[in-house]
């Protein structure tokens, strides 16, 4: 059932322990820490002045790297970082840069995905075999979401089958129910119940999402009933929808459904705000004539939600297994807290507040990563960078990134020169309308209007043009730094994912978990947060 190796690390390493030890060593490298959380784009044009002529770019990077990048176009820089084989890098590439590129690549987990042969079989043998019903299942989903749900539901179905095949012959329950943490509009839950015939419970905190999910369930069921009325020979009778009595208003109805191969599944919703604790109070709301044996799943658990899922798996005896995919690492909280302010970062309330959170459910989750010396830390900037996927950038999208960052950093310089910002005053602008990025002048006007500073900051078109003319020559510098920061994102995400696997393996050592592994659940090029953390008792 588990893949070999248990973590998708580079073949250069011979064991998980060798990889993790090397990962912890590399991520303590000062240059990596600078590029991964130790520098921010807003500081790029505000650190140099008449009394301090050295700018951030020249302060961060070695002189030979700067010389090399000066003769490279940005698309070539990205290719050298991400795609060019190491032995084919230009001969002029500094040896230290070659080493850095190599180290980042080998410490980034492999994201390759192989579409399982069983998926095609599932499409024809499971409950959805007619285009109308397929449309009903996919209603409301973008192509990216369809890809995620299609592949992850097949992954879950295979996992359940493997656990059942192992446990039932020796008298075990196998998996009786699937709990979908943060089920949202229930795209995944609905597919597992309607297409694969599993008993699924969607756990969701927002009533509006549950109501929306139930409307989609009705849409699917009406199509199925229409098909039944037409009397197609291949259709097996569907059971009527029934309501399960329950005194708890948080428990919604359980809706039976039968697939083409005769498997009967149900779909239930429970409104609950999830935290990392024993799920027994929730599992008591699930009707079942036999002891419940649960699989806990989540597709793109934001922030700490995946941590809550892992903790719930560890503390709830009836949860037999978990298969969780995380996202939104910027929403993670921090457990260890910062010991110092990064020397190249301006003081910032958000950086200080998030670093001082000391959340026991925050990152890192595992005992090893928490208590290693030094403890593993990723500040808010590093966690935001972990959400990047530079391998998926196109020439046009990357140029748009670089232009937006250049405009924002240059506007910060205007704020700085006018005395409108200090180290303790963040200015959050966010996204602007597309037309605001057509020129720096349009960007300045749009940003000032959005934050309501029209009276506070009056800058003429001529002054804006002078700033742009003065700093345009350094746009490439900021693009190089951003490229290096995004390049390091793979290692930052690997730290987060490996910490979660180590947490499960600590359960293996205690006899609480039987096995744990990480593998890709769908295509990185379509959805880059594609790593599934799996634990089985």
C-alpha cells in the first residue's frame, strides 16, 4: 500500500533519515534563510540612501552571482534555476551558485504524479456513466477543481479498498465512513458518495456551504431520477431519500445512493468548527448499525486545518486512517516563535505578531522539528513564499509578477521619501484593477485611491515619472531576487510537508500509527499543492 520510498525525495538520498538530516542542515544556511523569509520586496528600494549607498540587492547576493545575472535575461535566469540540467548550466555560472541551485533542487520533494490505471476503470464501473450525471457532479467546478476531485477521489477509493482488503479477512471493520474535513461545497464528498458508493460525512463550519452542497445534491439526484424514469436497462433501482432522526441540529440528513456496480453509499453533513481534538462527539452523530471505522480526508486544508486533522487522527480511536492535502501555508500559525528579527527586514507588526503566536497547533507540528537545535522556523514571509509554484509560471505571468512587485516596491520608496511610512506602519494595498498595472502612473493613482490617501499624498505625474526613470534600471534586480525567493519555495513547502510526515512517524514509534507516507495526488502543473499526507493505524 505505501509507496517506496515513503517520502518522494531525490534519488540522491538513500533513506528518509538521510534526506531529513540534510534538509534541516541546508535550511539553516544563512543565504537560504535570507531568501526564504529574511527579505521583503517592500524593503528593496528603502534601505539605500545618501548615507548608505549599498542597496539590498548588492547586500544579499555574492558579487560573482550579481555579475553572472547582469548578463542573463530574466527568462534565462528562471530556466537556469528551475529547468536547465546542472551539467548544462553556463560555464560562467559561479560554482557557489551551481551548488545552491543543486541544493535547492535536491531538497525539494518530487511532485511527479502518475495517473493510476484504476482511474479509467472507475469511470466506467462506478455510479456515474452518463454525461448528464457527470455534468451534475462537476457543476460549479473549474477545470482545476475537476482535476483535483477526479484524481483525489480515485486515490481515496483505492486507499479504502486497500485497507479493507487488508483488514476484513482478519475480522476488521475496514473503513465504514469517510469524514471530509472542511467539505465546503462538498464536491469531493459528493463524488465519493455518488460515484464510488462510500458513506461520506462532510464536516463544515459554514451553514451557507452546507446549504449550497445540499442544493447540488438535489440537482444530481433529480438527474438520476430522470434517468430511472426513462427505464434504462442498465440502471439499478435507487433507494428513496430518507431523513435520519437526530436531536442535534448540527447533523444534516443522510442521503442513500447506489452506484452502477451495486455499492450503496450515503452523504451526510455536520456543521462544526474544527479544532485539533478528539472527534468522538462528532462521530456520535453518524448513524451506523456497526462500529464506525473512519477515514479522515481533506482536499486543500487551509492553514492549521491539516494540523487539526492530524491531531484528530492521533487522538480519536475510531479514526482508522487519514489522507490530507494542505494549502495556504501563509495561514499557518507559528509554534516556536522568532528568536530575532531578520537583520534585513524592517520592523513590521504582522511579522512580530505572527512570530510571537506560540500556537501549540502551529508549525512545526512534530516534536523533532520543534526541538531540534535550532528549532525549525518559517516566518509569515517564508510561508507565503511556500505557496509559490515558479515551475508553473509562463513568460507572460512571470513578467506580470515582476512588474507588480516593482511598482509596489517603488511606491513604498515614495511613501518612505515623503515620511508617510515608518518601520511600524504597514500599508496594505492588495490587488488593483488590471488597468492600474498598465503604467506606474496608473498604479500610483489606483493605489492612492484604494487606501484613501488622496489628501495625505499628493504627487505629480512628473514626480512619478522621475521615480520610475530613476529606478527602472533596478527592476531586473528585484526580478532576480523574487525569482530566487520563489525558487526556494519548494524547499520551504518540503519542510512543512516533511514535518507533518515526521509527526505521523512519531506516532509509529509510539505504536499509535502503523504506517505513514507522502505521495502526489494529482498533477503539479494543474494544481501545485498536490502532496497527500497519509497515515494508517
